[in-house]
C-alpha cells in the first residue's frame, strides 16, 4: 500500500560529521532531517537515552529540520558512539556520531608520526614521477588539515563502504536534483540483475587547463543510474562537469582542470537489484614552458596517412624506452567531410610521440575551444575528436589538427564543406491533378503547380501499359513559377488511364497523379432479319376458335412509391473573408514570431492563400513555415533578424474574388551585454556564500567582579611511579571565563618551565600538567597556583619516581 499524498518517512538530508577533539573543549554536531508529518528526535548512548542538561544540549528546529547536539567539557568517558533516531508514523531514520577525545600528548605523538610519514613520502617522491608527487602532497594536506582542534580527513575506502552498506546514507546523497532527467522504464522483459563493473576508471594525470575523462563500463538490468562524487561531495552536470551514459558506458569529463580539481572521483551505479562503486584519482600538473627551439611543423594530408601507420605493438615498444624523445606523428588523421548547415560532424585523429604530444584543433587558422557548438574529446585509446554539433557556414574551410611536444610538432589537415540550409527546400505541390471524365474526341487539360528551392525539374508519365504502338497527341508546357500543363488533344479510348507528374530537386521529390476516364458512345443493336412463317397442311379441317370467356381481374393492394428527394446541389463558392485578422507583434531579435488568422469559406477547393512581406511575395526559407488547414492560416518565423521587420500581408483568393489582412512586425535589437544571469540558482548560491553576516561572531564575556579563584577539584597524589613512565596531574578551577586568570606551576617551591618533556594545559577551568619519560629528579611536591585580580588559591600533590 502506498503512502498518502504528501506523506514521507524521515530522511537525513545532512548527516553528522565524525571528528576528534582535544580534552576540555566543546563538541558541536549539526544535521538536517526531513519528513511529513514532522518526525520526533531522540538521542541514545550505549543503549540508554541521554539526559539533557548542561552536559548535553540538544535542539531540533521543526521548521528547517536542523538537529544539533552540544557536548560541553569533553573528557575521559565521553568517547564512543552517539545515536540520533528520527521517527514518525511512516518510518524512522538513524544517524550515528563517533567521538574520540585526545590529550595534548596524543596530539604531539600524532604530529611526530606525521613527520615520520612526511620524511618517508619525501624519499618516495625522489623515485616516482610527478603523479606520485601530487598524490603525496594531497595526502599530507588531508592529514594536516586541522582547524580549532578538529581533525578532518577523507578516506575513499570508507566512503565507498558507506555507499554500499548504509542505505540511508546512500539515499541522502543520491536524491534526485531539480531538473534531473528521469528515464521511464518499460515492462521488465528478463530477470533483474544488479550492476556489475566491466571496466573500472583509471587514475589520470592532466596538464593544467586540459580536460580529464573518466570512463566506466557497467551492466545491469534494468539499466543502472550513475551518480558521480568528488571527495565524497556529489557532482552535478554543468559546463564544468559533462556526464553521459549510453550503452552501458558511463563517462565524466572535467573541463579546464586546475589544482582545485585534484582528488578522488567516485562513480555509484544502482538499480532496484543492487549497487556498485568505483573510484579513480585525478592529478593536475602545472603547465610547463613550451620549447623555444621547436622545429618547423610537418603538414600531413589524409592521403599520406596510410604510409605512416604504426602498428599498436610497435608503438607500445617505443613507449618502453623513456630515455629517448620522439617527434609527434599522426597514425590516423581526419578525413574531408561535407555536411548540411545545422547538422553534426565529427573529426578524429590519433598521434604518437615521446613525451605524449598535446593535440590542438584549428579551423581556418583559429584555435578551437570548447563552447556550445564545438566539443573536444579524448578517449582512453588516445583518439582525439573534434565534434561540431551544429555546423555553421563560418566552420567551412580547412580543419587542422596540431600535435606538439618538446621534440617538435606535426599537423594534419582536411576540408569541411557546409551546405547552406536556406538554399535547399524540398518540392511541394500547391495545385494537384484532378480526376477527369470526358467524352471521346474532347480535349483534356491536366494542370499542377509545385514550389521548392532550388529550381524544380518536372516530368510526367502515363501509368498504363499498352500492347501496341499508339499515335497520341500530347502537349506539355512548363513555366518558371513551377506550373505544368498537359493537354491531350482529341482524347480517345487509348488515352484513358493514370497520369502522374513528378517534381524533384536536390532537397527531395514529390508526385501527383489523377485518372482520366474516356466515355465512348453506345452503338445501336442491329435488328434481326424478318422471316415469314406458313402453317403446314395436315389434311384436317380447321374449326373456328371458340369465343373467349369473360376475363376475371383480381385487384391487389399496391404500396405507394417513396419519394426520393433530389440530391442537394453544391452551394456556389462564397467571397473570401477574414473573420479573425492578423495582429501586430513586438518581439526581441532572435526569438520566434507567429502570425495567425481565420478565413471563410472553409471547404472551398479553389481558394489559394499567399503571403507578402512589404508588398513582395514571401521568399521560401527554412526559417519561415506557412500553415493553411480548415480555414486556419498561420505564419511562423524562427530566429527573427532586423531584416524581417515590416508589414506582412495574407491574401486569400478564389473564383469570387479576394480578401487580405495585414499586420506589422517590430523587432527590438538584442542588447550587446547580457545583464541577466544564465544560472540564477548559481547566482543565488554565490550571494549566500558572500553574505558576511553569517560569519560574524558574537562573543559574550562574563565578568566576575571580586570573585576569588577556587579549586573545585584539587590535585591528586600519584604515589610511586616507575621511571620512564608518564605522569599526569589535573584539577579544575573557578571561575571558568575569567580573562585575568593566571596559572602557575611549582616543584618543591621552584617555578616549572615548559619543555619537550613537560607541557601545561589550561582550558575553560581545566588545568593539567603532563610529564613524559619520568626521571628520579622528578620526585617531589607539585603545586598549582591560580591568581586573578580578586586573589589567589593553590593546591598540591606529590609523586615519587622509583627505579
């Protein structure tokens, strides 16, 4: 049974982030929950419900769904797992938080481990390529990113594990975004199959400013849905990230990469039967200086390409020797192409060399960059492609592909021809043949008219076979307006049959046909010859015939004949009249203009409709579309320009006369500078990020006037401790937020100075002294003194170091 309209179970749209904190600090975790009706939130720890108070402060804003928990003065015993449960009548959601408190000693040990790892990484950097250098730098930055005592790292293996095993976590990250296209799944024709990886993405190294491509092959039934992440953050399709999925191949293209694009890219594929993940790493290499002594370019035509083909195995063998440099060479180049304006055309090339060359495309000497119509692609096999999605007349000419490396460069060229769309309009018959029936000997006239661009070529044929040679008097006439006339003089029986006229040009062809009936006069039937008959003589006497008896007449009832009304005569055609005239239009350049009107009579076969622009017949064009159906007349102009402005006239003509209506089209020039944002959502997000009011901090300080410090938790004697062990003294003092409070430590009455073995902690009333690697001279009495403006207090403890 489905949920009621508007109802939904709880879902965590923002999960809590695990972190590490120093002892004595405060931990604040924030999440966000949605659901209808509003869910209730509860916190548990170690199976018991948390008691809210000064230690644990929990808030839940039902309007925004924000859930927070503040744990004050973290210390020993606060580590572990905290579980947040949100529930309503349709389900529940669970999110966990892990806390690991650490003292300053642990933090120092961790820094020492990090320094050791850095030294080992530096040794490996000297032996590896630049790819390993950037990976190590990223790992160091992740390990050393520490803010306000919080250590945050990203582990791709942990992220993949949570995607595969935590359903609620995966749902919060894969929720469908606004505007995302949802493919409709038809009826399942086979057994369902969970997604399976056929090819994993490869880690790649890309020069700064280039494009990075990740390709994954995955199968499954139904077809799985693919979602991409970068360092655990979901990516959305935009001009920066191009995402595609076709025939089981999922592709992500990161355009114009820079150092901020370094990181792990993860692909999640899921359907109703399961899910799978795959990750790869991207390293961006800073662009180096181009070689100044590059040799002259070598221009290679496609005809010479077969002579320079290099077997794949040989090319791989060349790649094994890293001590030699090779000039770039094309093993495959683009071929000449011819395309109609507005259609798709693609060029492919492949180059080899050491180091691997950078490939650049040029059209008529101008470098091609990625834009709305030009796309530059590179696949894993090393093929570079230039794809022009909507070819324009300006793209016609020489297309060059240049491959460069520090050893030299090579060029391959081809020609692109673009056919103008406006010069090609398929033919169309505006007047067709009409079926005709004539008597023998009459003259038959068949007329038709077709329009199209370029000029039409018409020819006719008679669709009937004859078994003997006939002498026929036919007269065919053509004119420049596309009209054609066929005259059959003195039609006879052999002229009956189907007649067809074909009109064709380079854009297409069409035909019209009609049947001719020839009626022959009926000849009178010949009369039979008169033959007299005489009776034979039989030798008998012929007796007179008897008088006839009275005839009996029987009257029968006769039904009255039904009156059959005469067929109504066809009404005479009416004078044309526009009942809804055209209306004036004011639009902006580049948009669509639409004129429409209604004319009567509707069923008049003799009526013709013509359009005029500023008194001249409207020229045929791919941007102009004329519609005339059942009295509805319309004209559509696509991508209007300033030359389209003027007065448009629609004229309807039949045998009774004509009528016309007109309207004006006024076009406003498009502004040179586009002031409105093409991405209002992104602009709103930028304004949100630039809002400084969110980052303003209000600091409130409690003033304690004449409050003498007091130790609410004094130091504790440690007794006997073995030499080389670790000693820890701690206490708590009030007031907590006194800015004039000063803490001093003494050993046997002498002041203690912090060193590499001894460090002191004072944070929000928490006072601690840590001594590492105890020695015999560390035995004695340790005193802590708290001093402020109102007075002072002290407490002490003893320790004895034994060997």
